């Protein structure tokens, strides 16, 4: 089960990274989210594991919806508001990458098995938003508000994550905050 879900993480990430359009990227994005949520809930005999897996699944569902809206609007050949597309892409990337105000997402994700946590969050989840935004720059980069939003939230997350990682008493949580 763990190997299959880990392969799902890798396949989802690679599909987002190499997708020629947002429709295919959405499939990889969703696969990544499902595999991640199921890995977090692997040891579901404890109530905190169930609660954290449900929280992560909810956040990822919102992220998936934001990307789905952006993909649907880019596929629509009518008069589309590009601000909505840019906002959907940014919201999807920030939510899945544990950026402010969801900096607790990686800490809550540490309920999963340790190798899966290391692979899924330190290696992949922290970067999947960057990969999405890099591959879709023509859709959002020309908006000043989009660049300012990404920069501001990145700065707030860096300061908050650094300070929080210094005061947490558990190592996995501290590393999770520093990673975000």
C-alpha cells in the first residue's frame, strides 16, 4: 500500500511537471492529493491521524477545485476573465504547498509514515506549487497583483515558518515548518 501510494505521489508530481496543458496537470494534481491524503491517514487507529488526514484532504480539495476552475476557464474559448484564472492557479499552488495561512498543513501531514513524510512533503509537496506556477507563468505573470501576492505570502511564510520551527519541541514538526 505504501509503495503504491508513494508511486502515486511521484506520478502525480511528474504529470504536473510535464503536462502540456492545465487539463492534464489537473489530473496529476488530483492524483498527488489523493495519494498524499491516504498516506497521512495510513495509521488511522489514532483520532489525531484521522483528524489531520481529513484536514489535509479538505485543503487539497479546495486546491483541486481552484485548479479545476482555472483549467476549465482556459479551455473555454469565450471571453474569460484572466484574473480568475490567475487567482485559481495561485490559490491552488499556495494551498497545496503549505503557504501562509495554511502553514500548519505540513505539520499535520507528519502523521504519515516517516519515509512517506520525507518524500511527500519535504521533497514533493513543498515544490509542486512552484512547478505549477512555473509552467503556467504566461497565465498569471503579467498581473502585478499576482506577483505581489505570491511574493508577500512567500515572505510571510518564510518568516512565520522560521520562527515556528525554532519553538516547536518535536523534530518532525520543526522540519515541516522550516520546509514550508
